[in-house]
C-alpha cells in the first residue's frame, strides 16, 4: 500500500507492484472525483466506480486502461435551500 502524488494535484492511494499501480486502488482527480477499482500494470482494469464531487455514482468497466462502459447508478439529490 502506498500513495502517489501527481504534479497536477491528483493522487493514487492503493497497491503497487514494482512501482506500478497494481491491485485495488483509489484515484483522486483534480475535480474532486474519485475512481475506486482495480489496476493492472498502471492501467485501470475490470469493474470500478467513479464518484463525482457532487455525489453522482457511476459503474465503469475498463480493459487495459480503456473505458468500455460507464453507467450512472446513483444521482445525488441537491437541496436548493442550501440546507
């Protein structure tokens, strides 16, 4: 387990093998979103979840770092009164 900080402000927290993302990890992007899922040889792979900063949740399927599908599974409700 470890943390990798990127120069653009994003970061990865998770498993590494030979200094590459490998296994389960969480990638925090610069927009406040987070991808939670699996990595192989530094690339997203298999099923994972992306949570936007507003709380919307997506199920994603990846293969060799390429996004195959993205399905919105939860839409966050916002309170227009601000409470």
